C-alpha cells in the first residue's frame, strides 16, 4: 500500500492550468502593442515632444517638394510582425527630428552636403544603425526602416527608396510625426 498519493489522482497539472497564464500574457502583450504603445512611446523623447501632424502639413509633405536651397530626408517605419511598439529616434547629424513606431513617418530639412542619418533608442547612447548620405540642393531622399533578423539578434536597417511615387504611396496612409510646436525647445 502506497502512502501519500490519493487513489485515482494524477500528479500532473492540467493542461489548462499550465497554458492559461501564458495565453493571458500573450494576449496582454498583443493588446498593449496594438492599442497603447503609440500613445505611450511616441510622445516624449529626450525632453522633446512629438505629435501627429495636421492634414495640411501632411498634404504638403506628400508633395515631396523641397525649398530650392534645401534637401528633404524622409524616414518611415512600416508595420512589422513584431517590434511595432519599439520607438526609435531618428536624427540627422545628431539632431533628433522624430521618434517613430511602425506605421509612422517624419521629415527633416537639411542643407546640401554630407550628413549622417542615425536610428537609436531614447536612452541608448550608441546608434543602432547609421547611414552616410550626400544630398544636393533640391534632393528628396527617402529611407524605409525595418528590423533585420540575424539568428537571435535583430537590427534596424535603412533601405533607400529611389522611386518617389512608390515612397509617396507607402507613406500616404501613415501617420506623420512632427515636433510639438507648443512644447518648449
């Protein structure tokens, strides 16, 4: 006779008791990513506020016409399978012009010449990726950023889009992010 094990009981937890907490965590992460991440992660970056552009500003941006003595640098992030909530700061020559999550774009007006476009997290000193670009007066340069997977590591990579019509179509449905004019610089 065995002592300590009730007759007819199995000492294995039920499958529901094991999977329910994991399923709840996955559902919670998905809901957070879908509904709350943009509200929480796009607003404040390095002491600067960013907001959605109004319809007029976005319409002007979609024209992709720079001033005669300037260049326009567009950066956008498409919706990804994962990493949507990870906001990245985009800077030209160290000056942050936008904090983007997937489905958003920003524009930076720069003088002609050589520039360094970088993407980083807010509290990270070292850029995740850097792209050297040389722009002439009147140029429009568009970069699409996406996560590139390599084994267990993922790194954001920028790809220059040469076809402005395709770029305009891609960013047309996205949200445009601009510095908040009401915020103190």
